[in-house]
């Protein structure tokens, strides 16, 4: 996605937000956690989920106060302040009325926002979330986690990379169990979490969303509401979603297969199908399966380069680099699918086009003083609009991550498809690609 990041100001705090896609409808997405909007596209599954949403709506995502690109804060965070921040972003983006999604810990703030501005929220979608996460037996609420689990959670969790744990539990196994064995995902999760917020901010945010109690607001909500919840969700049990649907007038409850609390982890397409139909009255239908060659590129050592040259020089460098990459993609008849930071994802009709494009990008980038690596794979993808997803996309991204500076690394599939061509390849061994079944022979295109 080629989303632009802008800022809205509420009080003394500047809030970063990102817009992708075109409306109507306008879709404001509230989420929890300490991972920034600037990091989500670095994980292929997360990027695919949000690309799908942006294929049928103008998608607006926000870094909560204190997180990522938004201003740091000193003090408490409340669901009221998070809801007011969301409305300030809508104002800054020129959005009058909008659909609102609250995912996981972003649900309480979404409920607050819908109750605060019912004249602006046309529709509400609550994804794997709750009005209250902790049992209240005295108040007739025997759902959720016992109070002592919350106390342990708030006591133990100060590291943003280890959020959502209790007494040493495994956060990934709770939130995204389908990815529990994917070490590259774990690395991204930990790195992006630490980069997104300080321990103090993480603790303040977790306190606000974990101790929320929005039960009293549910009866006031009258907009069309869709509640989506994964059936085997251990982190946020499905009974919490059922409670929401039973106490919001006219709400529809849909149970999604699987145990992931993060909707993008395993069943992203199922969630997107339901949201699209709810907001637009239709589903885009089964994805179109296409055989394409995928090219991924990124800058080698970008963090070190940024530290050496400084923010201003780095931005000037990117202003030269990004148009160059786009011109080379067009030169070789490719289609840009998305960008994430300094990385590009494009698709081509043939492997030779992708490899020649990668070489041209590497050469042109060197003239700017930048080293590039590239990964190429050919496989079938699910195509919806401008979005390409599926296992082939994950493979391409993983291959790029293994390439060296100035190297075009390809799979054996690419080599086999180019049999008889003058293209030479040098073996780079057999590798296990995290999250991808089997072993993969990789080669460097000479």
C-alpha cells in the first residue's frame, strides 16, 4: 500500500495516522498494542489484511497516543482520550461520518467513540474484543478472566515486546497461536513492539484497555453493529463477543473459525469478507488465482544509514530512491503492489522481467550510495483488486530477507522456469523459510 502518514492534534498531543485506499466508505480502525502503523506492513500477513480492507474502503489507522509516530506522553491514558483522539483524526482527515472498527484492546475505545459521537458513526464493527475483560461476579458478569490474572498481567508486563502475558506466559501463543512456531514472526513482533513504545507508555496503555468497563454504554448504541469473534480464542474468549452482541441493540454476531485473537494471523480473509459485506452489501468473491513472478527489494542496513546521515538527509535520499524504483518497475512492465518503509513489492509477467528490474534497481541505487537486496519467486497468488496475497507472497518476502547486499536471490522454481535462457545461477544452499512448509533451494541470479 502506498499510504500517506499525516498528523492530527488533540490538545497538546500530535497523533500520527495513515490513509490507504479510497472511499466510500470511510473506515476508521482502532487497535491496541504498541506496534506502529509504520511497522505493520513489514509483516506480510498483517500487510495483506490491511490491503484487503483498503480495497473496498478508505482505511484510516492511528498510532495511539504515546505509540510509534505519535507524540510521547507522560501520564495516564483513558479510553475517553483514545476516543477523542480518533475523532480529532477524523476531523483532520476531513471525514464527517465513518464506519468504525475496534480490534482487541481497541474495542473499548471504539465503543466509547460510538457512544460519544453517534451522529458520526454510521456502523460499528467489533473484532475479538469486549466491553469488560475481567469477571465481575458481584455485578452479574461471570465472563472473562479472573481479577487475579489481570493483577498479575499488569504487575509483570512492562516490556512492550512481551505484552499480553501473565506470569511468564507466551504472548504469541495466546494472541496468534497459528504463528507460534514462526520465528521470523516472533522476531518482528518483539522488534516492532519495542520500537513502538517505551515501557511506561506500554504499561499506561495496557492499564487503560485491560481495566475498561464499557457495559453501561452498550444500551446507548443504535448504529448497525457487527461483532466478529474467533471460536477458539483463549486470549479474549468468545463469550465476551457474545455478550457485546446480546447487549447492543440489533447487533449481529458472527463466529470465525480458529483460535487467533489477531484477525490477520490465520483467518484474515474471513474477517475481511464479513466486514466488506456488512459495510458495502457485497463480497468481492473468491480471489482470482494468478501465476505471477514476485519481486521484493529493500535497502540493506537502512537503520545504520539513517543513524549516520540523520533524518533530513535520509528523507532526501528516499525522495530520490522511491521514484527511481517505480520507474524501473514500469520499465520492465511490472506492477507495484505495495511499499513498506524502504521496501518494495511488485509483480511481473515473467521471471526475466523481475530479475532484470532487480539488477537495474541495484545499479541505480548504488549511484545514490545505497545497497539493495532482492528476492524473486514465481507462484500462484490470490488477487483481489490490486492486492496480491497467499503463500507465494510470504515466500518472496522470506527470500529477499536472506539475500546479501547487491544480490538477486531466487527460488529453484524461478531457475526451472528459465531453463534454456542465458540466465546463469549460482547455488546458495537449501533453506527453511519460516512459516513455509518444506525446504527451499535458493540461488543467486548472476
